[in-house]
C-alpha cells in the first residue's frame, strides 16, 4: 500500500440536478450537501472530506452551472468556477439520459478557457440505470470526441454503482501532501451553516414553484445547554408577505412540519437533543444585501 499521504481538492461540476450533491454525500459516506428534486439547490461551495487509503480527497460540491439571471445566480456561478480554478482535479457530471445538452456544451466551452495547464478533467456519466448499454457507449464516444477527458466513469451516484472506481482513481491522482483535515472530519462548513441548510432543504421539499429560490435561512443563535441539548434559533427570510403566509401554512402547520423534520435530522447529525425555533420574516431586498450572501458562503461582489 502507498505509505505516502496524499491530499487535494476535487471540484464536482455540471448542470443543475446532475447529481453532484448525491455523489458528494455518497463519497463522504454521510449527508453534507442537501439534495432535492428541484434544480439550483446547492448555493455555496460545500466541501466534503473523504478518505481512500492514504489519500484524503476534499470534494467541492459547486452550484450547478447555468445561465445566470439574478445577482444570486451570478454569485453561485462565480463560486462554481472558483471551485474549478482551485481544484487539483475536476469531475464533470452529466446525466446519461440527457447526454450532451446545450448546457453541457456551454460548460465544456468554458472549461477549455478556464482549465489550469495540466489539470485533469474527468467525466462521470451519472444515472446510468436510465439508459441501455449501447446508448451509454455512444454517449461516451460523443463526449470524448468533444473534449479530451483524462478518464471516463459510468456511475449511479444514488445507487453507488461505479462510485468506488471513481473514488479510487481520484485518490491516486491526489498530490503528495499531508492531510488537510483530521481523519474523522467529513465537512468543512460551519455547523451553523449546515443547520441552516438542513432547514432550507426541508422548506424546498415542501414548497412549490419559485418560493424556495426566493427565501434564505440563517442560524441567528446557538446555545449549548447544561443538559447537553442545544437551542437553535433560525430566521427564514422571504421576499413577500404572501410568501410568509405560505411558509407558515394554515395555523402555522407548514412551518411546524418543517421545524420537526429539520430538528430530527439535526439531532441525528449532532448526536444530541435539539430545540429548534423558526421565525419567518419578510425582507423584500435580501437578494441585494451582502450580509445575506456572507451567511450562505457566497461573495456579494461576484453577483
């Protein structure tokens, strides 16, 4: 076995909903990035730490790459490309059943400009259970004719197929370096932000249409109590009074259900009891406030 320790960064990029967060969680072996059926769920760069033998792989789950319209969108896309610039290896994730879309074409064109000299770019074709083998082979040929990938992997991030092979290859590509994090650390994200993201995930799963994209969650205070439990106070910022009513629900039922689901997951994540208190506040211009961007780990100046 390789006695030399290795450590480095791997940027996961792709269109929204390509499966980057699911792959990150699978690689790390724990949930560190929220996953929903809605696109553009990941907002900030989220680092998950995975061990593979003597290698420590720090995965950067980037926001999905798409054509930005708002300041928040622009900051998300800038964060994704910064993740690429800082990475030792880049993995482009595409969906097997969608193939070489216009969005993937745009990412490849930007990669040709932005990749660092000698930076390995790998292709991971995800959701392979959705298409027959002959279509997968054709897609592999098409993609590799379009871009000189260093390696191609066929995976199902959700079911785990092919993920170990990808992880092993990435481990071998990491530069010789002391580990960047303690061996048992799985994420490089403040626990307050993880808590806010868990609540935002529950809101995204329960709310429909545009509302999840027009709200943000912040952890305002965190008090460790003598009995070992924690009191966590969070605020949900929405843009309109009508949205506040929807988030609260009839007699506060929606917010109550969200709070219960978030508390259950937080208790499992933290390993102790949690008392979670949610407030919903109308803040029409939160998308134009630098403090809100700071709280979710984005640079307001990139917007």
